[in-house]
């Protein structure tokens, strides 16, 4: 790896930190525990389908020096307003969803039998302290360590589980997937796998923040390398979590609980069974840190996104993006509003961990075609230089992905109505 490419690494791992959360720890593990390896195809397929649209966020910013939000604005104010609606819905639901998983893991780690609302207030308070007091470099450095540790432990867990053999009968009967509940779970699995497409904007904003912090403009090649590194990590760990669920829980008669605290305990036990009881505290700590980092990146990313949209709508294309860094009144105010709304959902609306995660992930899938098309449209026109626009193969892959996302959404709607 060249020096310039190593220096460019950061936004891609922040993307991995935002992605490796509910989609991996919860939904992928549930897929393996409930269906064995039968749904691995869905994980691999959606990773391929969403790939171009995440890549375009990195590509656009590297090629133009401006965020993808500017690209939406260049399509017309209607595009920015449309994305604003998607971003507001996603911000509220996703912030609440990742917070409750982190809160559940915190309660399991510390043995606290507190309400999820109380535990969530601790998680959100810790996130606020770091984001208000830190800047991009704090996120960058913390995430590299967290993702590296989780990756090593997860891959080690899969290797040990394979060496021990499956805990249950891999030939046991599977639930029917092509039913109303089965299709709903497929959408829940694919909606957040590896992440909602709208968080591609996070990567764009983080790339700009890193360029400012490093006082240099990373090349398109270096930015694409950074993205591919992060996407590879998320993809490998997605397959790993499906494998852990299949090898440790499928066919044993055990099912994941709907309660957040009970689920957190089961998740820890899954690792302990494969790596040994001595790893209990290590696993519990790493699992919490992983979800805390996801909550951190989600809250920061959506705050930067909503702030950027607001400024673009007010000032138009003439607005030059400045760092929405912690400590600025508008950033802090919007961050706190997002956290309060997320907490209120957890405290007064929540009916269970599974319910909130399924709502969040299905919403992410149903809005995916909109954001996918916006990303594709933005990267195919000025100011992206012709040489940096997607070629025929990637364009064909993009059109196929949009058709798939729309088609599966229609299947879901028809199934629900029928």
C-alpha cells in the first residue's frame, strides 16, 4: 500500500463502523439461527446490488471536491427535498434502532436490570460527550481500532465454530421464506445489509472532513481504495455472522429473544460457546463498543447530512461546505434534537427490539430505490469528469440493482396487501 493510499483510509472504515451494527450483529445472526445457511444468497446478493450506489458517494466527492448533497442539488431542488424526507425518516428510526441495541448490550455487559429508556440515556449521553467535544480525527482513530478488534474476534469465532462442527442439526426443517412473515424478514435482512443506501452521504461528508483535517485532496483512486477496504470488511463480517448463527444456534431449538436485554445475553453466549468462557467479558465489551461506535457514526452522519441539506436549501449551489464539526451551535443543537426524538421513541413507542429493528430495516429497503437512483444520476453528469463517471459494466449493474430494489419492494407490498 502506498503512503497516499494509507493516508486516505478512514471514511471507508467509518462507513464500516456505521454498517456493522444491527444488520450484522442482529439481522445476519438471526438469519443464520433461523434458516441455517439458506439465506446466505440474500446477503451476498444485496451486498452486490447496493455496491455501486455506495461507491458513487466516494467517487463523486473524490472527483468533484464537494459532497454528494451538492450532486442532489444539481439535479434540482426537488431532489434535495426528496432526499430530505428520506433522511429525516431514516435518521429518527435508525438512531433509535442502533441506540436500543447498544443499550441492551450495555445492560448485559454491566449486569444492569434497568429499563431500556434509562440505559439508552447513558448511551446517548456518552455519544453526545464525544461528538460535542471531538472532531473528525476522534472518530477516525477510534473506529480503526474498534473495527479491527471486532473483525479478528468474529473471524476467530467462525473458525473455531467450524472446527467444532455445528451445534445443531443443519438438516433440520426451515421455516418457509416465501410467506408474508418470511418476505418481511428478507426485507428486514436486506434493508440494512450492509447499511441503508442513504448513509452513502455520510461517507461523502466524512471524506471532505478528512481532506480538511489532512489539508489535502485525496485522489479518486485513493478514495476508491478506502471505500473498497471498508466494504470488504462489512461483507466478510456479514457472511461471518450468518455463519455463527447457523453453526451455533440453528437446529438446537433455541431462538433469539425479542427482548433487547435477553438478546444481548444470547449474543454474548454465542461467542462464548465457540471461543471459551474466558472470553465472556472481552466479547461483551467488544459487542457494546461495536454498537456504541455505530450509534456514534449514525448520530454524527445524520446530523451532518441534515445540516448540509438545510444550508444547501437556503444558500443554493453557492454554499461552500464547511466542517459541521462538534462545538458549533447548529451542529450541537441538531444533534441533541435527533437524540431526544430517538430517546422518546424508545421510551414511549417501543414494543420490542425485533419490532423496532424490523421497522427500521424495512423502511430502509423501501426507500432504497429512491436514493439509489439519485446517487446514480448525480455521478453521471457534471461536475464529475467524463473519465470518472461509471462505465458500461457498472452502469448496467446499477440499472439491474434499481430494478431489483423496486421489484422486491413491489413483492413486499403485494404480499402484505394480499
